[in-house]
C-alpha cells in the first residue's frame, strides 16, 4: 500500500498573496453609458471551476447583462454604489456594506452609480446540474 501525501487545504485571504488584476470593458453591443474599466482580482477557484471568488472594481457606466441559466453570483459592496435594473423595470440599489445575489437566468442592466469595489462569489453549475 502506498501512502499519498495530500497538500493541506488553506484559507484564501483576499489580500495575500497579492494577485494581478485582469482588465476588461463591457462588450460594445451591451454598453449603454460610459466605457467603464473593470478590474478583477481572482483569488479563488475550486478544482472543478464551478466556484470562483475575488474582488471586482469598476468605474461609472452601464451595460446590459445576461446571466446563463446555470450561473449565480453573490456580491458584497465594499465601496461605491451599483444599481441593477430588472427586465420588468424595477431597480435594486446596492451600496457599501450591502450584499445581493444575481440569480441564474437574470437579464437586465448593471449600472455603476459611484465607482465600486465588491467581493464576489460566482457559482457556475455544469449544464447537467442546472
């Protein structure tokens, strides 16, 4: 019988080790106002790739979002103010110290009212579990 050494599970601290952010902008076909620069610090991804977490920041602007039927996102705003416009016209404001979930299948508009920084956790189930 062979003994296998398993690396210990470690807590992921979002400020250590430092990670370089990825930079992107809303797709031009979804952009509604501004051209906000978005930075994503990806701090965690589980081995299957179904769960990811990190910090996201964005400048003021607005764009249409369409979540896949198998993708949910929990986020907590650290600083700033975002407004999510639902397809039926209702709007939900999320400010520093508040949190929300964008559910699978959501379509609407993501608007950054004040430059924002937030923690995020995305869960993307495989299509067979959606």
